[in-house]
C-alpha cells in the first residue's frame, strides 16, 4: 500500500471517529431531553387525574354558578 493511500485512509478514519463522537453527544442530549419530557408528561397526567377525581364528586366546575350570582 502506498504512503498517500495510507494517509487518506487514516484521515477518513479520524473523520469518522469525530463524527461518531458528535453523534453520541447528540443522542445523549436527546435522551436527557426525552427523560425530562416524560417526567413533565407524567406530572401533567397526574394533575389531570387529580382534577378528574376532584370533579367526580358531583360538583364539576362547569356546573357551578359563578361567584357573582
């Protein structure tokens, strides 16, 4: 194998290693964001369940008269 071809292959490998590292960082950041979004969704679901349970006691906020009546 000649010297020029070997240098070209080494450059390509170095580039691929750099690209792989960048992709790994991106995937890691996306995973963190997914975990935060899942936690937010879970909190919202719990809040909605709490509101639904509070509304199921026969007094729905939509059926109550406003305070000025």
